[in-house]
C-alpha cells in the first residue's frame, strides 16, 4: 500500500517552500518527533519519499523542496545560508513546538550545518 503524501506551501522570508507529509502532520499540536529530510542538488523531495515507510514508526516524516527545486520557487539570494534560513522559517511555521531531527543529503546536508 502506498502512503498518501500531502503538499503544503509555507511562506518564508524569501518566498514559499514546499513541504510534504502525511495528512495531519504539519501544523499539528502533537508531541511525536519529526524527521525533516532535505534532498540534494538537482533533485527534489520526491526522491526521498520511500524513507517514510522506514521511519514512520518512530517519526512524523516531513520532506522539503529546497528553493528552486521541485515545487519550491527560486529565490533571489540562493546561498546555503539563505536556504538554511528559509528552512528554519518553514519549520517554525509548520512544526510549532515539535522536536525536529534534520537529515540532509549533499546540498541538503550543507543547509543543515
């Protein structure tokens, strides 16, 4: 059975970021921890969707499209620092008061540091 993943646009300081999660995960007032997964360069969040089956027993899994990737529009100041700031904004809005573990591959890993 395939998991249905909802698409959410979250406003950040430089525009919108696209977040993906199972229904009810974002903007939820729950204590379950979140695993935020960030893709690498020239990819989008969909390449990581299979991880949801592996991690769902322990975490609410959330994926993000970096600015200029997937469904997230590009931003004028495309730097690692601005990517990190925009992801931070999205987490603050969509995952209020939730414990968040962040995992990134390649470019996504740089935005975590």
